[in-house]
C-alpha cells in the first residue's frame, strides 16, 4: 500500500540540528545540585535516543560513586527491566491487560512493553560501555538532588544502591536517571515511530511533562481512555502546550495523525499516532472533525442508493487539508472517479476506523450488496435497517477504504478481508438488535508482515 501523509506534498525529513551525543561543557559549576545536564531553558529538541544519551552523565556518576563492576550490571539491568515491564512488583505502569481490555489500553500496553524492552537494552549497553569508556564529568564527582517519585527497587538493586557500596549520592543519581527513563517511555507511548518523535527538553529533562503524563495515565488506568486524551498528551509532549480536543495535530516541523493513514485499515492501530516530519509546518494546530456529534448528521439508507452501472475499478484518493482557523483545522479525503469527486471528512473516517469491528475471512458475505462509489457520493452517513449489506472495496487503496469508513454510520460496521479459499461458511443474516443492521466492507487481505 502506498504511504500517505498530510500535507500531501512529499517531503524529505531533515536531520536534527542537535548532535546525537550532547556535549557537556567542562565548566565546574555546570553540573551538580539540581542540574545533571547543560540544556538551555528552551530550544532543545531531541529524539528518544538522543535524550537517552544525554542522561549518561547520571549513569557515569553512579558508576564512579558506587565503584560498579561488570558483575553489578546484571542487578541494574534487572531493575530497569522490572520498572519498565508490565505486571511486575516494581512496574511504573500498573496497567492490567486482559481479553476484555479496551483496544486503546491494549495498544498502549503493547507499546509500553516494546519501548520498555528497547530502553532496557540501551541501558545495559550504556552501562557496559561506560565502565571502560567513561564520559568526562566536570569538576570531579557528580552530585545531584533528585526528588523521589516512588519507583520501587528490586531487593538486589536496593542492596547495591543503598547498602554495600551505595549511599545517598548513588541513590539520588539513580533515582533521577530511572525517573527520566520512565518519563521518556511514557512520553513516546502515543507514537508508532516513537524513536522519531521530537521531544522538547528543559534543564529538568522531561520532568516538565509530569502534569500532562499524570492526567494521561490516570485516565488510562481508571477508565477507557479517549482518543482525544491520547492526542492531547502527545501534543503537550511535542509542543509543550495544550490545545483543543481533536484527532491529531500539527507542530513546528511535522504532523501527528493516526497511523492508519499509511497502514492497511484492516490491521492498523486504532488509536496510535505516527509522527510525519514536514519542514513546511510552522505552527501548532489541532485537527478536528467537521461534525462533533455524528448522531446529528443526516443519513441515507443504503437501500436508496443508486445501483452500480459499471464496475468501479480502482478509485483515486488523497487527503486535503483546510486552513488553520483559531488553532484548529479540518481535513478531507478526496476520492475521484472519471472526473467526479466525492469528499469525506477525515475526522469521521478515523472515527469509523476506531469503532469498526474486524472479522475473519470465513465469516461469509451478507445477502445484500451495495456499490462503494454510490455510498461515497451519498449525502450524510449511509446506514441500513433491513438486513446486512456488503460493500466490495477489494482492489482499492487503503485511503479509499478509510473514506468508506467515514461515509458509513459507525455502528455495527465491520471490516472483513476477502476470502481467497474455495469454501466459506454461511452468511450472517441476523443482527444483535442493538442498532442498525450490519454494514460490512470487504477489503483485500492484509499483506504478510
């Protein structure tokens, strides 16, 4: 599937101006007290890897003060893995995931595990390297004051950092480093390409994200988190400011929109964002749906659509954005066939993608059928009350499928891959009685990973 981004003009991401390993000036008064870095008050933006590298003076201080050896690395490796994992006594994210967990929680939980494992690997590599190739620290030993955030230590780590050779200096250094890594993991949770997300950094590292992080994690842990809350947290992390509720945002240097814009709708995450670099984007703005309450949108019965006159064939689709007005903007998917164009609000399309169910290929076709092109051109949202209906979108680009999801009423809406095998089970002809009959979009099977 071709990749799609907003804006539609292809851009070449530029290399960040910040060096991969931020230099530590040899100024005796630069570090110590509340400072473990030399970041300016504003203007520093790093990727996850660059920020991790910038925390290495804290690790070096731990090694120097505690006289760590290679045998101690396993203890600290076990600690960071326990802190970043889910379901451990020491976890920093007490998120329970079960078969009935909401899709957003499952996606964010999987993200947390993936990112946590990678950060733990970076940590082990850094500790081993710093033992033999230390980074220079100005004015001798590094001593900082780190306010505790309550991260639990494993018994071996507690013994190493507080007992044996440890003490207040080592414990403060490790506490600050551990908390910064936890903040890093949480800051990039909303992004599929988390290593590319730009992170504004201050002299407190990532501690400026704590209020937004606390609100984000509270909602994740106590209720079904809203997509707008995921976007709001991601926006605050990247821009440092809040904004209107929406489904994505522009920031200086790029755009963050749901991952489905360049992934197959059948398998794309419903709630995660992808950061798309674009040097032409210069101001922050939130993407909002044209209609906030889709229940109030006009509707068209699928039975009233005109029949297909010819085979639709592949349709051409592209995203189009509207100008920024009062900090918000809308976007549409423009679908074209034979010189005729249909427009679908991108916000409604993404809403449909989040709400849609997904079935296996052997579910069978519904007895009724409708024309996809006619549905795309219908006024309002298309629905049915007289029985299940299938719209064939096989052979179509993922953006066309997404447009269909934005044109169909997002209740009892299903995506199903076309079955290429000889046999198939009987078609479903009944509904659950909780709303309109089912509308099914038949799509191409997702490519093998």
